[in-house]
């Protein structure tokens, strides 16, 4: 039985162009952002050596994000070493730095996958949960040889309509007559 493995990658060496590495997509899922204002689509993928990676691929809210793959091991290490309460900050070093939104989006994925939960009475603070169920699911996906295909959705760009020019105020004022 195959089992998910993780490389010895650390945040500093895990950013070496992971977006172009060949991966088998083992899970495509969607979740709300931490604020609940938008929906994210994300992937779990694994390489031939069964190293599992995560990436964000869509955001319905229109905000920028990075689509780069980040190693699951580095993500879980950042989660393990995060100060309490957990915020998106510990995940910042996992990404090259294309967007400040991506670490928060990764936190939303971790929440959706049951690895963190919102602290009671907090708006942005999270606590770590047990990862055994999550890792069992990931290991099952890795061993299943599932290979999902992803076709990105092309956004529809709306063109702005051109409004007629506004009339100047002076043109609409009545002309004064000399007395």
C-alpha cells in the first residue's frame, strides 16, 4: 500500500518553482474563505514519490493569490510551530510572495479539511486539531492511484459601458439678460 510521504523540504527550499513540477491531482475541493465572503477551489497533488502538495486554484472573490504548489509536510510543520492562537502569518514563508492573500486562503483550506478550528469568541484566531483522520484520507487517496484532471475556468470579463458625456453646469444654466 502506498502511503503519503513528505520531503525534507522546508519553507526556504520548498519554493523552488513547485508550480511546474509534475503532480497527480488526488483531490479537487472547494471551501469558503475564512471571512466567508468568497469560495476557493484547491487541489491536493502528489509526485511519483508520493510527496503530497497543496495549491489554491480559484477564488470567486476576485482577490489575487498564488497557484504554486506547497509541500504538505512544510504546511503541517508551519502549523505545528505556529504560536497560539494560529493565524495565517506562519504560512507566509511557504510562498514566494506573489500575494498576501494566499496564506489566509491556505488557512481556510486547513479549516475545511479539519486541521484547525476557529477559537470560540475569536474572529481570526484558530487552534490546531488532530490530523489523524486527515492523514488517513490523504494516504487513501495516494494509494488509490486517482488522477483527476483540472480544467481551469476562464473568467468572463465584462466590458464597461460607455456613458454619454455629462453636460456642463454652465451649459444648462439659463443665460442672464442684461438689465
